[in-house]
C-alpha cells in the first residue's frame, strides 16, 4: 500500500514548506539518484528543468528522510546510476513543474509496506509515524482545494488568481492538461420550484 496527496506549489512555496519541515521535524533531503550506492544529500527540493512540461524551468524532485532512515538504492542499468528505491524509509516529493505560465501538480508519496520473500510486511513503525506527521504538518501548512482535489500554497493561489494556470499533468505531444474547474451544482430548491 501507499499514501499520497497532490499539491500545487510555486518555488517560493516549496522553499517555505521545506523550511517548516526542517524546523518542526527531523527532515533531510536526498537527490533521487546517485552515481554510487551512497545516497546524495541536497539542500534544496528544487532542481532545474521539467520532466512533463518541456518549458519548465524548475521542479521539485527529492526524497525526504529522517535521521537514521533506512535508504535502499537500486542500480538502473540503462541510466548507469543508482536510484533511491521506494522500499526505502522516504517520502517522495516530485512535480510542481513551473515555467512562469503553467504550474503542474506535484505530490508527496510513500509506500508503507515492503515486499519480503513474496510477502507484504509493514515498514518500521517509527518511519510510518514520522511520514504521517510529515503529511499532517504539510497539509496544515497549505490550503485544501476541493476544486483541484489538492493542497495549494499561498504563493501559488495568488499567482493563479492573477491568471496563472494549474495543470493536472503535461506531455510532450499535447502539452499541459489543465484542471477542469468544477461547476457549482444548481440550487435544488430552485429546481424543485421550476427555477
């Protein structure tokens, strides 16, 4: 099983969130890949360029871990590098690709089980409690949007209100796939009266 939630964060929101998590919890950041079996720590959750949005100048791409976390690496032969395995005690922070015109949805994600000899086993309780606390603190730091079924940063919401566009996803052929604004339901009492 896994847990995840979506969010829209501008780079300033990402930096603010990471400061909050570092201040309130024991959080370290790691790059998703390494040239060796040793994970590479990083100071910023942000990196240059996009994966979904060709025009993106920046995106979030890192793993959050607590001190003493078990981080497993797996070798990706076709890339000739080591990636952090999702079996690790980490929370994945990805997405939030931004090009000045479009902000693509990001997410926090972690797996709460391990596959051991064809059997699912829960990860260590200490990690699961820590990851749940990271999720709760992050959600409290942001605003829940039912319209976008995501959490939204303060800067991202101001930017959207000034004409910025939130995209659910993007691909190289079609470009951004925009969130569809939910139309309000008609007032039932007006319908009952023939309104």
